[in-house]
C-alpha cells in the first residue's frame, strides 16, 4: 500500500511500509517558469521555439498534513500529495504567475523507461530526451532526404537519425519504468522528458498541471494501475478474427474481383477495407482521397448491394473518415454555411495543407459541429452498411487557430486526436454497435486509450528501413502498450511509396507473416498502388497470404482471450519481453515481442534473409513448425520466406497448446 507521511520536517512516500522517496526542508524538487512558444507547422510537422521570461526554483520551506497525504509548502506555491488505492496524485496551487513546471524524479543508473506514446526508432528511452507533441511522424524533410538517397542508390536501412529529428502521431505524457512504476501528467500542453541523467529524470511541462504515479509488484500490475486511470479498449468484434482484411481501392468491380481471386486461393477473408469509398483524387503524392463523407456512386456503383452480398459470405466492408473536409465538395459548403469549421484570426475557415492540397477542419469544440459530423457517420457509413473505418489524422490543429469554445489552440492541439476518437466512440455507443463495428486511429494523446477501439501505426515506408519501414512498427506497438494502449497493428506492406521506393513481393510477404501474429491483419495498397506489389501480385503472394490468413484464423481463440484480458486488466496483446523476464537483454530488446503471455514472435526484418538470430529469455521454448526445444539464450534459426520465427512456452496451459497445435497445421503448409 502506498502512503504519504510527514512529521513537519520532512516528507516520506512509503510503499508497503518501505520509504521509496523522501523530501526535506531546503530541497528544490520543482521549478516553475514563465515562457512562450512559437510554432511553425508545415504539413503537420512542427518547429517549436521557446522564449523564457522568468524562472524560479522552488525551495521547500515546510510540510503540512493533509487528508490521505501531505502538503509541500514552497517559498512560492505548494504541492498537495495524496495516496489512495495504491496511486500517488499530485496537484499544484499558487503558481498562477507561471505557465511552466519542471519536476525532478529520482532515477538509478540501471533503470530503463518506455512509453511517451508511440516511438518508432527506439523502444528503451533511457539516455534520450522526448518531445511530447502530436505531429506527423513523416515530415517533408525526412521524405526529401529519403527520396534523394534512394535516387542516387543509397539504401542504408539500418541507419537511424538523431532521435530529436523524429516526430510522432501519438504523443502522451506517460511512461513506465523498469523499477515497476508508471507516471502520467494531466497536462494538455507540450512536455519534454529528459531521461539522460544517471540519478534523476527531469520532466518539463508547458503548463502547471498535476500528475499521477502508481506502483506494482509485476509489470502487469503496473499497466493495470495505469489503465485504470487512462481507460481501456473494448474487445474487437468477432468478425475481425475471420481472416485478413484486404486493402482495396478503385471501385466495386475491382473490390469484388480481388476478393474472389483471394477466395479461389483459399484465403480466409474477414473483410475489405476500401478507403476511397467516398472518392479519389490524384495528386503529385499519389492516389489520395476526396474528403467528403458520402458514397461516391460513380467510383463504386452498386456498393450498397455489394456490401449486403459480401456480408452474406461473412465478409465485412470498411471505409475511411477524418476530421477534414474537401473544400470543393458539398459537405464543406454545408459546414461553411453553418460555421462548423476551425477559424483563423480573421474569422475565415482555416485552410491547412496536407500533402499538396488545402482542406478545412471540423471544429471539435463546437457541439453542433460534433453532432453534425456524428450524424453524417451514422447515416452515410453505419446505416449504409460499413462495419468499420480508419479514423485518420488528428495531428494538424494549428496553434494559432481560433476555436468555437474560446480555448487556446496551443493547449487544445494535443487533445485533438482524443476528441476525434471520442466522437467516433460515441457514434458506436449511441447506435449500439460497439460490439459489431470498430474504427482505428493513427494519432493519439491522453484520452485516446479510453475512446479509441484500435490503433494503427501510421504511414510506414514500403521497405525494411529500421526507423520508418517494417521493423519500426515493432517498437511502435511495444511503446503503445507501455503507454496504456493495448490494441495496435500496422498496414501490411506499409504505405509511403515513391518512384525509387516501391514495395517488393518479399516485403509484403514478410509483413504479412508478422501481421498474422498481431492483433489485426489488414493490408494497404499504399499511396502509389500501381508501383507496389499487392496481395494479388503473383501466385506466390496469393498462396502465401492464404497460408497466413489460415494461421490467423487458427490463432483467433488465443487472440480473443488476450483482447478480453486487455479490456479487463489493460495489459496489451503485444508485450515486451521484460514483462515476465528480469534479464538485461529483455529490457532492451526492440524487435521481438510476446503475443499474449505464451507466444514469442521474432519477425524477419532484413531483406533476402533466410535465417534470423533470436534471443530467447530463460524459459522452456518450443519452435512453431519444427518442434525444436530451446532454453534461454541467443540462437540462429531457419527463416525462409513463408515462415517466421515463432516460439511458444512449453508450460503454457492446455487450451493454449491446443490452439498452437491447430495453428501449426497451417504453419507447416508448403508454398508450392
């Protein structure tokens, strides 16, 4: 049990009767400041500069007892600490003249930290500084750099940039520590976490906001405590486990013919995801979408009847939606007349450039605008027959925008993805379809774990590059789990494509192998479908996908059980190895993961590889497909195309072993 005590001279935080931290008179654990940021946004990427006008280090002058805790009296203001139910809560009073808060937490040299939302290039954040601000993961600079390198023939897929160069769709002021505690701040502003010091973590917030900490004897307990605060995702609808969800574009006939082609090869098809159901625009970036949330009858004639026919075959159809409106389309004209869009300082609708074209943003602080967009989704998507959709974007709110509510756009920026997820979640709850329909979000912040039903890892590159390609989605899923979001997946094959960067059949198949052992198996054609290898690129790919889809269906009972556990306890389906194995390598392993408790997955993340080095923590492991038994250690195993190094615990329960043996029947199919 956690408690806070003071004798008037010092304050002690105790866990199970043992002092884990103490503060004495004269200590300076908090600094406050007055500062202002300037922001420059370019297609969702941000350059941020801060100018500090005043700073004050707060010295502890006294302590006072309080209900369930104590007060720390500083020379300026005070902090009120309370402990209840195993959680420590802190709030700050008397700092009205300041808008910056810097808190110091104790650390040890051997400590590891994880989370802060979704991180792609690193998993263990110790030794790094994080900028917790919602943005595009891929900015124009990084894409231009990659275009240049691939054009001149440089393909160094294992090279990472400086960590500070990366941005993320999902930023959250949350982390967990290898010392088995979690931290979360109530701020909606930007924050910076400095994990570079050996003896302390320095946490800076661009607002005066409280925070929470919790402790556990196991990492499962740590996540359960964190998600009790942040919220948890409901189980996914049963139909998503019926096989692969095919990413298809181009019209009704193309959709139906591609599904039929896959079925001929024995693919288990759970659904079709048609992102261009509302229309398509062709830009310099590729085949993009008309952001007008109405059925495009010219591109998809007879889609309403097709959806019904496919459902009779137990195949669902999913669509696409986001917070923008195409300015040349009818829905924008209606929104403009009603004043439903975010404004600029002149009172005009704020136009934001996404890739090559401008769009307006629906104002999610306007209750009437929210109700209007909800009704559109209910009528044009749910009543139409769609069983889910990609709820895209959420990162683009300009900090100088004028909002209906009068809120500061700077402080609302990070919250935008959570508000967007909340709108979608309320649509499902209001229509009673939460157990039948799912949506997946790209951007996130505090509130997203409570409202979103599923994350996806965004617009990854169609290659094996370690920071933007297939390997990067593994630390992304792991970091989301450590931030309290337990259901995530990636586009099979990736998304971002350009002339010299195009998807190979090998990449698609390797990604498909990984996604068969993930919470959801869904493909994407990418922004340039015509130059990417798709699931029907050849007989080899079709047969490979059929095999992986059957593996997924066999694995479904195990995945459903893990999803139910996440809904109940907040412990994600994809888990880090250190959750159950107190080994130094387990704390730093970024490219293997546990699927539930009993399955270890080591995806092949290098091109042309036929073997894979794997690290197995100390346990009794059996390799899927070969039956070979392993103890802990590092091994090199066969990993030819069509197989993926997967291991399961020998002492798993009988139900799990039966599921794995059924999975193994399909795993051992030969692609001939």
